[in-house]
C-alpha cells in the first residue's frame, strides 16, 4: 500500500476513530489504489454515483478530488448533465451548483 495520508476529517477521529481508520486505510488506502481503474475513472464513478443518489454531504469533497485526479470542469459538467435524465433533475441541479461554487472558489484562489 502507498504511503498513508489522512483523508477523513481529523475532527471525526476522536468521535469515531474506527470509521476514520477504515476510511483512510481501507477506502482510500486500498480500494482507491487498486490497479483496475485509474484515480480519474474512480472519481468519475464516485461523483456521478453521489450525485445520482443525492449524497450531497460527500459530493463537494469528491468533486474537488475529481478535479485533482484529472477530470476537467467541462467533463464534470457533461457527466452531471447526462445523469440528469437518468437520476433526476433536482440531483443534477444540486450537483452542478456545488461544482459551480467550487469552480468560483478555485478562481478566487488561483
């Protein structure tokens, strides 16, 4: 396994240490590192799944991770637009709003 880095919020470590350990070691330390899919592909799958299932609390983190993993803003917009017809308009509008906020935030910093 590659060098471990904490992904789960530190604030949760004291409250739910085992969940944080599993998130960091198993999910991001093992599952995300498997060779069958690239990090970019895993991000695309994760973002679209979270948007489709309306899991908005985790979506922002994974949109940022998708950009870090090589997906472009345009590709994410296209994926979210596409899933609107399969997962529902409200889900897509919520996801696209989060992506827009992240893009605007990045533009201010960058």
